[in-house]
């Protein structure tokens, strides 16, 4: 057979659909539904919505424009970027811009859920660009690719058919024949007319290329007869033209001419069909554009409403923020005023205390000094007359006056140090019995003079946590008060109890004058103001009690008084104890 005639033969190579669904129904596919599911959280994105809309309507140019805008946005979700590259690759492929399509598909990451479909498109692009070895490798990789999600989306028989076409181009006729026959059997079982025409035509071409006319021609005839039953004018024209060439090679020019004329008729019909389709397509595009214009107008209106709503929302938020700030500063001002008022009240109390303290201290010191002055005058008179008995009594009296004044000045000093926080303070474990004995020893002359019995029955095992010097100050004041307010031949007892958990109660009990309930409560009051004396004839300022309470509090202790007027007093100091097992 003449080789030039073979070259002019209208060989039929059908690149079959790569999905098990029609591209016309793309929006109903599992691929599309999965895309909608994965991008649901981004449904409000304007560019993404337009990409999806134009992809459904096969407006590839618009898909490319809006997908490019979407990709260039900052902080994009990788899933969205992969889908945009997929849509761009598919759009470039539909526009026959294969190099750009290949670039976009290669930009898809390895995390994309549809790697098999991506590889299949790349193999198809290689086939379109006559890179047949690359196509073979791609299609064979897809056949071995396993992904349950893609099984329903990939028609493996179409891959088998395209492998046959690739091998046919590579002149590997044995492999091509195997794949094409397998594909033919599948389409026979499925009774798919269009695909069967393609399979017959491809097998006819395979044998025709090998000069096996006796095998090729029956397939050309089958393709021709089957094409006549379809409404595909292009398929009818191609099969008629193929039969024309076959009959020319057979030297049956009459039949060849008949087929040639038939091919021309189908060509004219195809042109008319294309014109009708073009007009319909233009009408469709116009209608789509009209709808798009309406959509754009509605979108602008919605955006305007959204802007107005946002302005109102931001204004409300701004006013609320101003209100919150105003309330905050008002509350801070009120709080500040309260703090200032409290500080003023404390300062007033301190000033009152200071004034009262100075008044009492100056009065008592004046009284002590005046008494000492009078006593000294009498002492000089008796010294001149050598009255030794009177001299002894006067000296004891002067000693008592001096001790009282000294105690007053000592308390004043300690109180001043405590108020100005200049006193050294260190809480440590203290043996209560030893410290009590040490303090009480200095008061034995006074106890003997006033004929008071003294008993220290504190357990030698009692250990408390306290600052040693402040504890001595507390004990000195308690013993001094007990002596001061006790009548001759009375008693003073110091002992300890453990009635409170975690505390040791140090009790200083006397048989003195006692006090009323009102005085007791005033002495226990936490106010810094000094208290008026219950017994005006006894020298004292009330400063000692204030000093005691402050020292006990600083030692994490408690203070209480049990007393009745005329029945003596119990001063109770509770200090944190240390258990000895």
C-alpha cells in the first residue's frame, strides 16, 4: 500500500475522559463536594467563591484571574492554595496552554488529597505534547497508585486505553495491542458507542501502521458503521474519510469517491452545528454575564450594607469602650479618694495619739519630777536633823518615783522605735520559762517592798516562737502593771496553758484592783488611741498596753484580758508554740 496514502489517513486518536463522571456534571462530583467541605470555613472569601463559580461554568479565563488573586493573599490556608493551583492547571489544560498547566500541577504540594488525579493530568499533558515516554511512566504510576478516596473518580480503563495510544506512538505495537484490546473488551461490555468507535479506530490504526490490512480494514468498517448510529458529525466525518482512503488503497475509486462526498457532507453539517453551537454559546455567555452583573450589583449592595453595619458596630464598640474607660477612671478616682480619706483618718488618729501621748507623758513626768523634788527637799531637811528612819523611807519613795519615770521613758522609746520601724526584730525559738525568770528577777525588790507573793509555774519545756527583746518588753510591762495595781499582801502568778491549737497561753494573774467591762473592752480595742486610766491615783499613761498589743501582734500572737472590778486581772498572751515530741 502507498505510504503517502497512509500518512494522509485521518487516524483517530481518542484521548478519553479521565474521570468516571462527565465534565458537564463537575459540580455534582465527589471531587467538587469534597472541595466544598474542605473550604467551608472560607466560604465568605469573595475570590474563592468566584473561582468556584467560574470553574463550574467553565469560564477558564476568570478562573485564572481570581485564583491568582486568591494565591497572592497573605496567610493562606495550604489546602486552599493547592486547590487554586489545581483549578489553574485544569484551566490552562482546557485552553491548550500545556506548559503553564504542567507548572501549576507541579506546584501542588504532596499533602493534596488527589495526587492520583494530578499525576493523571500530568500524563495527559505529556501525551498532548508528544512526550510519549513520559506519558507512559505517568499512566503506569497512576495504575499502581492506591487511594480509596480517588477510586470512584478515576476510570482505570481510560488509563489503559491511553497507555495503548502512547505505546502506539512509540511504535511498541505489542504493548499497544495488549492495552487497546483490553480497553475494547471493557467498552464492549459497557456498550458505550462513542468509546467503541474510538477503540475500533485505534486498533485499526495499530494494524494499519504494521501493514496488517486484513486486520485493520474490518476495524475501520466497524468504526464507520457504529459512527453512523451516533449524532456526532465529527466522528461520522472522520470514519467516512478513513473509509475513503482505505477504498483508494484498494483501487475502488467509486466507493472512495462516495465516502469522500459523505465526509464533505458531514463536514458541512459539522460547520453548521458549530455555528449553531457558537450562537448558543454566545447567548449563554450573554445570559451568564447578565446574571453576573446582577450578582455584582447585589454584592455591592450587600457590601454597602455590611459596611454600614460595621460602622454602626464599631461606633457602638467605641462608645462602649469610652464608657468602660470612664467607669474605670471614675472607680479609680473613688478608690483613690477612699484611700486618701482612710489615710487622713489614720493620720488624724496618729496626731491625736501623739498629742495625747505628749500631754500624758509631760503631765506624768512633771508629776514624777515634782514629787521627786518635794521628796528631795524633805530628804535634805531630815538629813540635816539626822533622822535616819525618815531618810530610809524617803530614799525608797524616791527610788519608786525614779523607777516609774524610767519605765515610762523606756516604753516611750520602744513605742517610738516601733512606730518608725527602726526596732530590730527576729522571731526565733524561745524558752518561755527562762525569759520569764530573767525579767521577773529585776522586780524582786519591788515585790518584797509591796509584800507581794510571786510564783512562776511555767513549764520548763514550753518553747514559743517570738522575738526575744520584744517578748521581754511585754513581760516587763505586764509584771509592772500587776505590781502597780496590786494591793500589799496580794499575789502575782505567771503560768502557761495549752488550750488553743498551735498556741501557748502565757498568763500573768494578779489579785489587784481589777477593771470594769468597759475599760477591758477599750484596752482590747485595736484603735491606736490611748485609753483613759481607770485609777487616777496610780501613775500611768496607757502607753504600756498599746506597746504590748503592738509587740504581740508583730510576734503573730493574740492578746486577751479577763478581769472584774475589785477581783484582780488575768493578762493572757497567746504565742505560736513549738511541739517537742
